[in-house]
C-alpha cells in the first residue's frame, strides 16, 4: 500500500504540473506578445526544463537508496511548490517586472528566451521527480515503468479539465495557482511522511516483477547503445508535432477556439498517452530487439494515421447532427470530447507505449539511464513544438504538415526495424520509398467544409435551412475558398461568392465580410470615433480584419496617421483581397501596420493617439479576453491624448445578459464618461471621450457633407447625421446604473472567457437581448453639445421608430424641457403613455387568461 500511495502522489504531481503550465502559459503569453508562436515557445521552454531535470537530477538518482530517493522526490515537490507560489510576483501582469519584461525587446523570440530563464528552475525540479521515483520504487523495467509514467500522465490529463472547468472560472489565476501550490506542498509532506518507514512493496503496481527474459537471440542489443535515446527523441518530436497539428484540426472541425475546446483536446491526447504507457505493464517488450520492433510498429501507426488526412472533412457533417439538438453545454462538451478521444486514441496509445517500452532497449535499465531516456524524449518534444508551430504549419499548411509528420514517422520505423532485424533489412528498405510517397499523392480534404465552421452556428447547416439538402450543400453555398493560410495563430481563409460578396474566416468562424451586417460595424468603427473627436490627427486601430475600418478612416481629411496593430501577418493578405471595399487600406500612405500583439504594442509604444479603435474577435475565442480586461483599458487610456476618443466593439449575440453587463462594467470602470451604441444585428459599441462626453451634431453635419463620407455612409443607408445618433442607447449615467454591482473582468479573473462559450447562438435570444436593452429605463438625455429642441425631437422620432421607447421618451421629455410650448413633443409623450398603458393592460389580461386556463 505504501508504494501505491506514492503512485497516487505522483498522479497528483502530474496534475499540478499541467495546471502550472496552463497558468504560466497565460501569463507568459502577455509578456511574449501572445503570438501563437509564443505558445509554442513556452511549451518548448517548459519541455526544456523537464529535459534538464530528467538528465541532471537523473544522474544523481543512481547513488541514492530507495528511501533517500523518495526524500529527494519530496524535496523537489516542496521546492516546486515554493517556486510556483512566488511565480506571480515575476510573471503575472500585476508584477512590477511585467512592463520591463514585455518591453525587453521588439523580438518575441528574445522575450520568450527571457521567459525561459524564469520558468527553467521549477521545470527542472519537475523533470527530476521521475528518475527519483524510478530509483525509489526500483521501477527501471518496462513492465514497472509503464504504470509510473501512465499515472503521472493521467494526472496531467486531469489538470486542463480541472483548471478550465472549475478552478480558474471560480478562483481566478492567482488563487488557482496558490490552491495548486497547497496541493503540491501536500504531496511533498506526504512523501516525507511515507519515507520514514518506506520499503518497496513487492505487490505494488510499479514494482511488478520484470518481464520474463526473451530468447537468447533477443537478449543482446544488435544496434548502437545510443540508438534508444535517439529514437526516444524522435518519438517526442513527432508526438508534439502531431499534438499541435491535430489541435488545429479539431479547433477547425469540432470545438472552435474556446478555452474549453483546447482543454478537452489536450486531455484527450494525454489520456491516450497514459493508456499506451499502461499497456507496457501488460505487454512489455521481451528485450532490446522487441523494444525496437515495438517502436517501429508504433511509428507505422502514426504513418497510417496520417493517411486519414483526406477524411477529416467528414467529421463536421457527422457531429453537426448532435450540435443541432438543444443539449446542455456539459453534454455537448462530453460529445465533443468523446469524438476527439475516439479519433486520437490509436495514435496517442502508440506514442504512449513507445517511451516506456524503449527502456527494454537500454544496455542497463537504471534510474540514471531512464532519466536520460526521458530527457532525450523531452528534448525531442522541445524540437517538435516549434517545428510544428514555426515551420510546418506556416510553411506547408495543416494537411501537408500531417502528411509530412507521417512520413517522418515511417522513416523512424524503417530505421528502428532495420536495426532490430538485420536479416530482414532488404524487405524492409525496398518498399520504404513507395510507402513514403503515398501520403503525398492522396487527395486533400475539402477546404470548403473544413473552413465552414459548423461548430459555430450549426443550425445554419440543418436540412431545410435556406433550402439546404444537407450540411455539405450548406457549406458549399457559403462560397469558394480563394485564400487559405495556416498561420502561427490560426487558419485564416477568405471565401467568396463573387468579388462583391466575400468574407474572411478564422478557424472556420466568420470575422468580417462585405455583408450589410458586417459593413455596419466596420464602417461605424471608423466614422463614429473620428466624428466624435474635433481634430483626430493620429489614430490607432487594433485589428486589421478586412481593412475596411482603417480604409474608411483615411476618408477623414483631419486624420494624418493611421497605425494598425495586427498580430497576424496573414491579415495583410486578407485586407488586400478586400481592396474594393477598404479603399486599398494596406497600401494607403496614411496607414502604418505594426505586426504585434495589441497589448504588447500599447505597453511598449510611447506614442499617444487622438483616437483608438479596438475591434477584436469574440470573447469566446481563447485569448481574446486579454482585450476586454481592466488592465487593457488602463493601457489604452494611458495612450490617449487629452480629449482622446476610445471606441470598443462588443457583442450581445451568443452571450448571456450578465456577460454583456460584465463587458460594459469593465469598460466603464476605466472610462466612466462613456456611451453605449447598438444595432439590430448583435453588435454593440462603447464610446468614451476623456475630459467629458458631448456630441456636436452641427459639427457632424458639416464634416459629413464631405462627398467621400456621404458616399461611404450610403453603403449602410445612413444619410443625415442625426441618423448616426439613432444607434446611441445609453449615456454615462444610464450605463453606471445598468452595471452597478457587476464584477469586473481582469487579467487575474478573466471570467468572461469562461462564461461566453457556454451560450449557444440563437436569433431569438439576440432579439430578446436587444428588446431588453431598448426597454431599459428610465434614462437620462444623451450628451449633446449646443442642443436644441429640434435635435431632441428628431432623436425621439428616430428611437420611437426603432422601438427604443425608453430612449424616445427621454428625448421627447428633454425637448419639452428645452421648449415648454412644443406641442409635438407633448403629444408624443401622451401617445407613449397610452401605448404603455395598453401594453400593461394586455400583459395583465394575458396573465389572467393563462392562470384561468391552467386551472
């Protein structure tokens, strides 16, 4: 039982390690600049520390008795808990070092190297735990090493689920870290306590008897002594390469880019690895030859798996039939998890079996040699993460990357099999070139289906919707893919029905188009903040998108410089494809593009701006919450000139009422002088002006008379300036009352990233949300400079026509206050009183009828 308790502790240790990795990746992403390459770099740095720990501490493990080794293990866990507990003081955005670290270099790779130094000590301690437990439990045989590795990996599989679904949404980042540190310290204390009377249990899982010796011909290694280590490294490289590539595949076809999606993908992958490691206990290799043959078989599985690439486009049409159902979020997530687990289990089981099985190929299995074997595997993972993130995906695309990884796996299989079976080298080598060529002649999956994003709005792919016969037909009706790039951050693509009907999608989710719905947002995002500022000379636009907002901004003669902070280089290509709609924004002399994460750019750029516009993607996309927190808004405010304007896009579709309140409350906490704007398609806007808010309609009328602006506004059917104000719903006092008591979204407590993915898209919910906001009241008059009763009446009429009755009543009442004898305003207020009385009476009658009917 003692040994089994230690194995339980090692399982908890693996869980803690993965939670640390998740938390550190979030913090380091803000420092590095949140390029997806930064994520790959952080993984590589994390693995590098593990490799050093496997090797350095593994070298010392052979000198320790089992009891001493267990106490060293306990010391490593205790040291890890201490280092992890103080890590927020160095790495979080609240750290005094954060600005200096983020500004250390303009090169994200240099910043990543700095991060590597900070996380190296705790990850070295993590890496040292395995060889010490191998020594403590005398678990150097493949049969006994498998369960040890499996249980640690199983604990790691629990970590992402626990962090994403429970700890971070409830506790926030720092409290989650400290809770994990307490658990980690408990592991250390328990290990110290067990070591007092520790002996290796003969009946324990990890100390099972070694496998029977194989035949004499298999007992000696017929290959160089270094080969198992090289093969272990190759296996680690391929495993991480497949993991990163398959994560992109499942984001496109199953989960989307939410934090929950990434968590279940990682958990499914780790569960397969744990299962493969556990199989070694039941079927261990009988000797060095058998170990290499087992390795070759596992790599052949990876090669065969890559041949499934043409069939990936079958996944969304099958799963969308589950997504049509009105199932709870937890059930839908479980279905997605089960699908991913089923689709990866064969591959991950093969990779999980490989590493502990290779222990049978070592010249003398011992704790130091096991440490070196795992170090080699982790070094391979260090190479595999950036290889996939930096090279394969951006250079060759997702489909070709999977095929190339499969080809590399076959090369490794051929090398291992030829070394293990020298008499069969010719039969092994002859067909190898033909098998290597096979992945590159098979067809690719249908890009239209892969980029359709069926997970996003599945009901649009239901038979009968818009005349669709089936999901495939619905996907092809969206348009032809005319551009596709598997970049560092996501798959970026553009689809078109014609040159005038185009949209660009990110991981299958539309993020901009030429439709009226999106053109409203893209054009508004330029003109409204520019009109609000009297002299908008310098402008910063966060996010290139289709380039329409930046291009429309060039139409304002007062604007001299437009700086665009865009994290994704492929967006420049996308914007060029939309040149007919964005006035060739990319190549306009006023426009200056900075390839950088918006938060990092604001933190390190010493410039100030008259207008800043932020139009990120939806909050349910993992990482987007960093552009909706108080810390981000404080950065923005520090970069505004006196009287500067900040315009923030938000959305009220596929979110709950409390999510909208959270977005608005967080913005209002930094910009109390703000206004709330809305249009019927689910988009909304928050506009703030430092030094007080007041709209000068007379100035608007003068500036909007410019022919270029007249033509541009016609694209969204807006002619007189007063129609622009028709989208403004609340003023500063209204917003303050609406969000009172609402929790703020911060870097430490980014709860909106975890609540918004739980809401499914529904047109009815969007309509109900809009009506709820339009009926909210009583309201205060909108802030107008040089106001007149005529302006207020025009606003009242406009809001009355839009069914914003609370806003219409307020504007008519203000008109009557400015001109007490105005009969029109008085009659409008009487009409609204009558309508409201009729509405209340109708509701009372409906309630009475319902009650009597139910009786």
